[in-house]
C-alpha cells in the first residue's frame, strides 16, 4: 500500500511538469475575470496528470474488476468533458448534457445505490435507486467543481475526503475501494505543489475538478452504500457537507436573484471568507480544517450505535447548514 501511494504521488508530481508544458504549448489557459481571483493567465488542466495516474495505478494494483466498471466509464467521460471545457470553454447547457451522459453510462454499467439501511434492516429501494444515484453523482461532481475557486481548494478538500472515504471503506471491509480512494488522494496531493507554486502555477481545471468530484461520489457508493451497515451511508454526506451546502445555497441564491443556476457568482463560501478579511491561504486552510473535522465526525459515526449516529449526523449537518446560511445572507449580489 505504501509503495502504491508513493508511486501515485511521485508519478503525479512529475507528470504535472509535462502536463503544464503541454497546456502552455497549446494555449489552454484560464484568463483573469471579474469573478476570478488570479490576475494573469494560468495554465488549466492539471487534472490530466491526476486522471492518468489514478487510472493507471488503480488498474495495475487491482486489475480488472467488474464492480468498478461503472466508475471507470463515468470517470473517464467526466474527465474528457472537463478537458473539452478547459480547451473550448463549453456553454453550461452542453457541459451539463455531457455530465448527464457520463452519469447515465456509469449507472448503466452497474454504479448504483441499491439499498438503504436502518435498525438492522435492509431496504432495497428498487426503481428509486435510479434518481437517487443520478442526483448524488451529478450533485457531488458539480459541488466539487463549484468550490474550485482558490489555489488548492478543490484539490485539498478532495484529497481529505478521499482519505476519509478510504478509512470508512476499510472499516466496512471494502479494501479495493479504499485502495482506489487512497490512490486518488495521493495523486491529487502530487498535483497540489504545482497549484500553490508562484512561478509555475497550474490550475486543476474542470478536467480535474469534474473527475475528482465524480470519483468521490462514485467511491462513496462503492465503499459505503453497498454495505449493509446501519447508518454508515450517512458518512459521505457528513464528509462532503461543505461542498454540498455551498452548492445548495448557490442554487437558492441564484434563483432568488433571478440568475441562471450555472452562471458563476462571488457568493461561495471561499468568497465570503475573503470578504471577511481572510487571505486566500487562510481561507483555504480554514476549509481544510473544517473538512478534517467533518471527516473525523464521519468516521466516528460509523462506530456509534444507530441512534447516536443519527443524532450526530443531524447535529453536524444542522451546524454546517446554519453556518452556510449565515454566510450566504452576507452576500451582496454582484
């Protein structure tokens, strides 16, 4: 396991140099704008290195596994859609269509939330598995994509979530899922030094944020919701509480202001922290700490009795929702 993770980290770190050179060569750049924090054109598409390392390393480590077919198909299509968007700046409606196709094919190849559990009983949800899986995969993909607004934010949060998902999967006896989750974390951490670099900065791009978001959503299904353990399926919601509520309040905020929900604004959590006086680095670090805390709570919830786990879940989600609502109310439409 240690060897696999070291290989994933080093390979990603080295491949990022090649990726950046190619992005510059083909002019795949993120240009400054009204809602952008950066002040100069930056290569975007660092997710190329992450994708290649995760796919190659996980296939080498695990070989072919039919349980992961939906994950591989969906993640590859999300990556390709993100790459096209980074290069050509695809309109939101076509981007959403591409995501829907990716999610649909992933589900076709077996990636499904098949049952829910509670009070030592297993309830197969039948036809409801289709909309539940669809909105989970599509929602988390876009949630990670939407928080990608500061250096290291989506990559760092995604890495933390991947590690926690791996720990939870190990606790449920899903070792293969844990291995892929840890590989994803290691490959993403290998990219982060390039994202934080001042002289040779590179963004993860939609290439990376869409792949990362879909991967986290898919691994949470493979590692948690396919396990008949009481209330364990609540853990992914706690781990991903920040991007989930950031996305939820962004939708509400844009609808209230009469804007299309896919049109970017400066009302996200990281923007609000900057408006409160946080530096970029401090805002990112603050969100890291909160995500780590949520991860700890999520792991703890899998070890508690069902009733205690449910109470902890309600308190945690309620707290994050209240904080998100408070910050969103401070936003002045731009």
